[in-house]
């Protein structure tokens, strides 16, 4: 996120000076979006779709390098930041009636 904000600032300042997209940071924004892909479409868990939901969520977390956080063996050290990120993502896939 910090890299995206830096690229946005550079593109704004470059736009005032008339630089091209690559040197202005716009190319960096495009690369950032391609690399990180934006927000995934999180499947919502229901009372009847657990198996399909679990397969999809595992694939998304694995693609983001977060599945190890969820499935780590007991006693294994987990990076706190990655753990919080995985938790935040999982909470997006749970409706309030199941969560509460």
C-alpha cells in the first residue's frame, strides 16, 4: 500500500511537470495492480456451501501467501502481521449471522 501511495504522489507531481507515464510513476501503479491484483472476490460462507467455500478460500489465501498462517502446525511461529491480514480476509468471507 505504501508503494502505491508513493507512486500516486509521484504521478501527481509529474503530471504538473508533463513527464511521461513511465517516469511519472504511472507505470509503477500498473505494475502494483498487476502484481497484487487488487481485492479478490471473497466467496461468502452459507449454511450449505462449506466445502466449495473452503476450497475457494484456501486457493485465495494460498495465492496471497497466507495459507501457511491458517494451516500452520501447532507451536509454529506465525508472523503477526500476516496473521492479522489472513484474519481480516477470512472475516470478509463470513456473514454476520454466522460470525455472531
